[in-house]
C-alpha cells in the first residue's frame, strides 16, 4: 500500500493570534504545529503500512517553516517527504491547494491519499474531496476506521449525532480522516536521527503555477467576532470568584 | 433575466432534514435584499412528497430532482445528478446547509463545474450591490468576509443555527413543483454504502440533565477528570466533555457534547477548559445559563457565555466545590 498523507502546518491551538495591520490575515509570529486531524491521518497511514507493507509519503504546501511538520512525520516513520515550498501557498483557496498538490504528485502512483477532514486555520473542509475530483478518484469523508478488503477498502464514516456507516471504496481513493481514529505515537530518538537521512523533495511555486488560476474566493477582511451575548466577566482571587459564582448559581440561575 | 438563487434541501431516507428550513430562511433574506428569484430543489429517489412539503414556503418554484441512483446517497450520484440539473437550470447562487452529506459532495460538485464553494457560512452582507459571506476561521477566533470571484454558480453552505428555521416564510399559495428526471448511469457510482448504524447503546441521557459540568482539553490529564466529577457531584449534575476528551478515552463517547455527540439544553452548562469550537457550541448553546472558565480571554466560548471567568480552572474549581457544598449545607 502506497499512501500519501497531506499535512498542513497551522498555528498552535493555544497560540494567541493577532491580526495583521491590513486586517486580512494573522500576524505570522506565532508557534505552529501539524493540523490535528492530519496527525491522525499520518498515524493511520503508518499503521496501515505496518499491516500491509508499502510506503508512506508525507506532503505539505507552505513556507520554509512548514518543513517542521514533515521532519516530525519522518521521525515518526514516514519514508519520504514532498515540500511545496513558498509563502505563496499560504493564501491559496482549497481548489488551488488541491491543484498544486495534484501537480506535485503527477508522476507518483499512490493507492491512497489521506488528508485531514478540515484545517484549523481556513476550515474549508474541502481540499481532500477536491483533490479526489481532480484526480478522478472516488473519496470518502470523515473516516473513523479503514480496512483492506478484496475489492479495495472498507471504511467507517462518521455521520451526525452518533451515527456511522460502512462504505466499500475501490482503490485508488482519497480519504479525509477524522481526529480520534487512533492513538497517536511519539517520535523515538532513533526515529529523529533516521529522519535526517530520509529524502525530501522540494517543489517550487514556479513548478506548479501553470496548474493554478486566480483564487475563486477572497478574504476581504478578517476581524474579531462580534459578541452576541451580554457576558459578565467575574474577576478577583479564586476564592472570591468561587463565592460570586455560587451567588449566581443561587440567585440568578436558581440551580442551587 | 433576473439572477436566481437555488436552495438544495437535504433529505435522508425520505424525510426532510429540518436544517433545510434554515437554508430557506437564509435564501429568502438574500432574495429580498437582492431581488433575485428564489427556487429550491429536493434531490432523491421518490421524494415528491418532500417537494410538496418544501413548496409550502415562499419560493418561485420547487424542483423534484429524481433518479433511482440517488438512493442510497453517494457523492458520485449526487454530483452527476446536480451537474446535469444545473446545466439545464443554471443558478447564480446555490445555497445548502453545511451538513456532513453536503461536506461530502459539494467540493466535488463545485470542482466538476470549475467553481467554488464558500463553506460553513454564518451570515452575509449585501453592500453596494455586492454580496459577501461571513465565515468563521481559526476555530472561531476570527470571522472573515469572503467574496466570490468567477462565473458561478457560487455554492454557499450555511452552518447549523446561523438562520432561524421558524423565519422561513410560507407562501401565499404552494409553489409550482416540477419533476426533473436526471439520467445517472449506474456505472458512475463507485462507492458502496452499507446500512447506517449507531455504535453502542447510550448509558447516559445527557439531554435530560438539568446541570452539566463539561470538561475540555484544558483539564490536561485523565486523572484531573476527578476534579470535574467532584464539582458535578457537588452540584448534583452530570459530567460531559468535548470531543478530544472522549477521543482520548478519558470519558465514554456517550458523554460527548456537540455535532457528533449529544445536543443538550440544561438549566446550567458549566464549561471547564473548553475553547468553544463551533462543533461543540452547536451541542450546548441551547442551555439556559452558560458559565465558562478558561484561561484564554479570547476563547470563543466566552462569546456565548452568560458568566465568564478568565483564569486557571485548577485554581478556581477547588474553592468552587467548597462553596457549593457550603451553600447546599
Ligand atoms: C466534523 C467535526 C465534528 C466535531 N464534533 C465535535 C463534537 O461533537 N464535540 C466537540 O466538542 N468537538 C467536536 N469537534 C472538534 C472541535 O472542532 C474542537 O476540536 C474541540 O471541540 C476542541 O475541544 P476543546 O475545547 O476541549 O479543546 P481545545 O480547543 O484544545 O481547547 C482547550 C481550552 O482549554 C483552555 N485551557 C487550557 N488550560 C487551562 C486551564 N488550566 N484553565 C482553564 N482553561 C484552560 C485553553 O485556553 C483552550 O481554550 C468536531 C470537529 C469536526 C471537524
Ligand atoms: N497547505 C496544505 N498543505 C498540506 N495539506 C493541506 C494543505 N491545505 C490543506 N491540506 C489538507 O487538506 C485538509 C483539509 O483542509 P481544508 O480543506 O483547508 O479544511 C487538511 O487537513 C490537510 O490534510
């Protein structure tokens, strides 16, 4: 099984984000990490390879800093990496991101491509499905289990409100992976050492540009959400706050 | 010719998904401001009854898009059917609810038509003759105004609860229904979906709880769940959690609140170390009172909280347990 995993680098969950002056994007001086479902997608690819043998290739599109997520993936056991490197990849809409990825892998022959179901920054929830359509492959979304079958794979899709569904999908296919599908591993010291010698192919914007077109959707403005409720902020030492909360529980919310 | 808006309603197993009313309310509001024509479509196999149900709303027309291949749902069949339908009945804007099913096929459909879908939209603005759509980014920490460039159609999917279903206006008379039979060859359908099922019996019914103490990733470690449990016990409430806590196996799945868990409406929802991602909020925003404790003053959970405490939950919860016990005598 030859599996490609698309990993996006996004601001860390706990990072305090600030807007740039133009109000079009965030200030980039924050710490970054791998998009959460993408980390689960990598873990799933490594597990499938351990079961079925084959190869795990990781890919990211982003500036030089994004190489970090590839290094970590190689340290956890991915075999090689592809880095679409450039600042220009940050501002692409999902259609263009998918086209850039498709162009970068046109000489490869994967059986499966995993993406996360959604990115933490843009949150399009589209890149994987668009990639499948560009490649002409079938896809399945929000995947919580994968098993090889006679004719391809059988996946478990998460549906709303606690429902699930098994779907038989022929190969090659694109799957968008949901967080929680497995338990993540940590990189080992040996893994980190070995990662240094694993191949990393760089792809520039110039190499894929011909496949792109102007973004079809544009962020005009980015701003803080307007508060819809009249929220009361309680302040003070923890003991005072505890007293104030109990007051509210008793007198206003009437639950005590 | 005036421009037109098409709403694609969602049905599953012959029943209209109620969130379709929200999309109709959104479409009616946009149509009123732009003066564009508003039409709706029902897509499936043998769904004429749903088409007439939808036709009761104030719409210029309802299409019943039919093919035997549309049951059960597959992204291949839905894309083929709607591609054919939209070729015959072009629309400038196509509106849909942002459901799991829509997420599964709309990016494919938009790509097949060389256009784009603005996803998970919470509102719109119509300024100077231009429509922009607002959507959350960075897990709800920011909102973006997004405009559409291109020939169209522009697909827009609306987040649950962005518009009110009860605002969907009824028409003076039922809208005309036109049946459109689309030709979806069996060979385009590659996936074979099996029966829909539920994983396990639910041991707890959080929907009935009056007080819920809910923990998020701010609780840090499994052993700290005990602290939240003590608070829940002191208050006489149930313990619930955000998704990552259940994914980690720190609490069972049936205690998960949110779009893929339970939807609750207690008198009190006390959120400990939960950031307030939209998939969590949709499951609990119906609570009568919401208290949130989070160390990040910018956490989106505070946007919907009645009472907010910016601080470390490990410092605030222990004295709170003591005060609650005292108050209860
Ligand atoms: C399709 C889909 C379905 C989903 N379904 C659900 C669902 O049903 N339910 C759900 O919950 N999520 C769901 N999610 C996941 C959701 O998007 C969020 O990832 C999740 O809700 C985040 O959980 P959290 O708030 O616990 O964690 P985080 O977002 O990591 O937030 C942790 C918070 O704890 C705070 N914190 C840290 N330390 C402390 C401290 N000492 N004291 C106080 N505060 C502290 C931090 O400031 C932060 O705000 C879904 C996602 C997708 C894409
Ligand atoms: N720049 C990128 N580099 C690598 N993978 C990406 C990139 N953008 C999106 N993806 C993949 O597509 C998934 C969905 O992203 P999105 O469509 O933005 O919600 C992510 O979880 C990643 O797996």
